[in-house]
C-alpha cells in the first residue's frame, strides 16, 4: 500500500494525480488532498447546469471535471478529500470503502453512518459524497469530507440561476450539509485531523494497534512532471471541463427597461449550437443577424464579448448595451 498526502492545493493537479496513479500504479493507493476553492463536477454533468456562473467567475473559482460520475461538489481548504485505488474485485461497494472513515469518526465520538447510494452522514446531515471510476482491472474510489468548509461560499457557488435546463446530463441533488468540526467534542485543526486519519488508515491496513506513523510516499519528480503534463493537456482546459458537457437546452429569461427577453440556447461540446431570442423588446435590426453571429461560439463570456465587440446590441435589443447582454446570457 502506498500512502500519499498531497503537497499542493491545486485542484487541476490533484485530480490529474488521481488519474495518473490509477493508470500507472500497480499497488494499492491511499491519497489525501485538499483543494483551494473550486467546483468539481461529475463526468456526466453539464458544467453550466451545476454552477452559479457569475459568482464563480467573479470569485475566480476553478471548475474541474473529474473522471467519476455523480454530482457536483464544492472544495475548499476546509474540505479533505480521500482517494482509494485498488484492483477490482467482486463484491466491492461504496460502503466498504467508507467504513474506515466512519470507524475513525466514531473514535472521535461522532454519530457517523453510511446512507443511501453514496453519502456519509452525521446526525442525518451530509458531510461526505463519494464516487467511483473503473479503468481496466483497477478501481478508484474517492470522496469528500467537509471539515470546516465555508458553507456560504459552498451554497453560493453551487446555486444555479433560475433557468430551465433540458438534457440528459446528471443533475446534482442538494442535501442538508454539515461540517465535521461542529460535531467534535474537542477542537481540532484540519491539519491534525488529516494526519490522524492518515495514520488510522495505515494502522487499519496493517492491523497494527500501536501508534506507528505512516510514511508519506510523496510523488517523485518524474511523476510530478507527467502529472503536470496531464494538467496542461486535459484537466486545465476548456475542452475537458465544458466541451465534454452533454448536450442541453437552456431557457433563460431576462427583464430590463426595454422589455422582456427569453433566450433558447442549445449547448453542445461547449458551444452555442443554436439560439433563439424572443420577447416583447423592440429592434432596429433583424434579431436573426445577432443570433447567427453567436452560433458555434464558445459558451463563455470572453468568447461572446469578442464576437459582438464590433456590434451595437442596442440595435437589436433597444435599451440593452453589450455588457448587459453578455451578462444576461449567463
């Protein structure tokens, strides 16, 4: 068993590390890491359906797609992530992998339990979501542990604006959540919590009841280089995060001084495949001209700004300027 505690809080790097270890290691792996504020979406989700786009962009919160399915989760430095990588065997279940976590929390005096398909609860409140991914004969199981996360930022970042979405992507189910820290009988930092869990997992694996401390088998320089290459070509790219989103139709309503506007957008491969702009607004120019300009454009603010910078949106939607038009699309 190889035990690793990440030395970085870069979400792109940590997610890429999971894939690298899954594809290249033959031994069992336990990998613990914390990410700076970020949203991690499931493999089969539409990124735009899961995030508050305006809040995320204004606060420079990275959005990263992971290998596994399931729902979107918020990470920050108050959240500890655990990852188990092992050979696939019959009878493996989510509960099996989370049992050591539950046992550790019970040692701390918490009423922790496994619930439903993939959640861990304390007193009926969720503090952990789990997901799995299979590659050949290997299995990756990873999960979150909300310890002292910023709940206000969590709810704001994942609060999608009131728009209608129609598609085949997997939607997240919002649950009542809680931080482990608020249930502890004695105060503890997340650093100490991480170290204690790390050693508990080591002792559980070795059946050693003593206080032996597990060694951190850090990534080698060569591994780090290969993982960074994976970050550059995959995890920190628009194509991986947004172009992999399943096709969906969004209906966005916007009210301004010149009238009401409804946008019907077909989004696929991270691009606007079709758009219809309707409403009770007035125009000087044919609205179809504006619609045609936006087809095949990336569904992101900078790309749309570049396309319309030579246009005067007020000619198509009287009373609306270019800046407000772009904002209204998100």
